[in-house]
C-alpha cells in the first residue's frame, strides 16, 4: 500500500487522521465503505488505498468539492493544462470589493481567481476540473514564510479555517502586512498538481454525494446509484460533535469559491442542532438511514468526542444515538486526547470550547 499526498490536498477542520479509517478497514476486512459525514474525504482515500468501493456524503459544498477531488482519475499534466486553458480564456468576472479583499489578494491574483471560480461554477464535470477545484481550495489561503515566500494565494492567513474579515484587516494592519503577495497561480497549480496527483493510487471506485444524511431521500439516491446488487459492509465516520455547527462561517472563503457569497454566511441550515435532544435524534436518523444501504452484519466505526461543553458526556450521547437504530454497540474505547495544534477545536478561537476527549465506537447491524 502506497501512502501519498492526495489526502492533504486541502486542510479541513474536524478531520480524523488517515490511520483511523485504515485501521477500521483492516479490522473489518471491508469490501465496500460508506461515510455519511465524509468531510474532506479521508475515509474515501483510505478505501481507495485499499482498492475498495466507497461513497461519501456531506451537506457542505466545500466538503463535497474537497472529497470529490480525491475520487477522480487524472494526471498532473491534465490538471495543469486545464488550468492554463481556463486562464488563457478567462472570462471577466465580478470581483468582490472592500478593504478585506484588497488586502487579502493581489488584484491580478483575485481577478484570475474570480475567473476560475466562475468557470468552475458553470462547469466542473471533468476529472481535471474537479481536481483543479480541490487544488485551488487548498491554495486559497494560508501562511507566508518569514522571507515572504508562499505556496498559497493569500496574504498571511490561517490555512485550516477562514478568519472573519474585520479581524483579518486588523491583524494585517497591526503587523504591517498591507500588501498581499503577487503569487503566480500557474506555479502554485503546477506544484500542487504534481504533489497530489503524481502517484498512481489505482482507479477511484465509488462516488461522493452532496446531501443531508438525516434525510431518507439521500439514501434512496445512494441505493439508485449503487444498484440492487451492491451494499456497504462497513461504515466509517465521525459525526459533528454536539454544539459545533459553524462549518460554513469558519470556511466562508472556500464556500465563496464554490458559489457562496463574498461575506460570512452564518446560516446553520443543513447542520446539526444545538439542542441535545434534537442532535441525538438527527444522528440516530443517520444510523437508521445507513442500515438501508448496508449488508447484513455490517460493521460501523464511529469516532466521536466532546468540545468541553458543560454536562456533555460523549459516551452517553453516542449511546443514545444508537437507541432504536438497528445497530448494536460492540465496544467503546477511548481514542485519547487530540494532539495539540492538529484538531478542529483549536481553530475555533474559543479555548473554552477546545476538544477534551474522543472515543471510538464499534457497532454491528442487527
């Protein structure tokens, strides 16, 4: 099995390490894998590394775009050529205005980004364009080196989440970072294409679906695409932790690139509820929906945790989600504390909500 850089095409908070689905696949002797909260598609990468069929589902347009970029068969040369062709004939596009945008991107870089955005929003149906979209999302923002060099397209910025405009402008002004870098988009795309797509992983088998896993209609679509002769024997996933429903605001810039507004959208539509009883009901609905596309005696592996919220017990919460779900918990073990600086909670800026504990759950369909 060859490890490669495809899984790192775009950073994404609330992600488990690649080792987790790889170990679950090995333990379950999986033949086909489902992740109803696929996020950046780590489960699907693990399945692909093992030559397995997999499907991922997520309601986020950003997650869908990142995961889809890991499920295409394409060469670096095809991606580079597609990017060059788009830029050569780049249409005029609306460019966001305001102090944030002026300080975030060089004007020429922003103009080309907007042209790429408009083109990919209009047609992103080929493997090269799907991969290119994922590469741009990964390069959209990130840190600069001390010497001012960067492999990102932005001024100094976090790479995992997007700071709010007002805070960002204040940060840049305080540190004298008033001029964004004149980054060469083609150089960035060439470098990242070769980094992420040079190693042959074998054919991608399966698909990513943008949808709400709490809805039975989503799984009817999965069943239609699977056909009656195929089912999943393994589910590997990590649902949102209770109280976290800021995925869109915290990814607002990437959300803009895939078609969202050029400002922070605080909507929580399609995300799990803050009210605990509703949250449990929603996750339980997902487990029931999964059973409709799984084979008899399928195995489920779930990583779950808490974010330091008072009175939240992750083990009690996850047990309640399985009540009446057709799945029986086999065991729950501690997953240890997340490594400092590598987990989602540390990107939220509120240390009172940083992650304290994670558990791993194994269950069997009965």
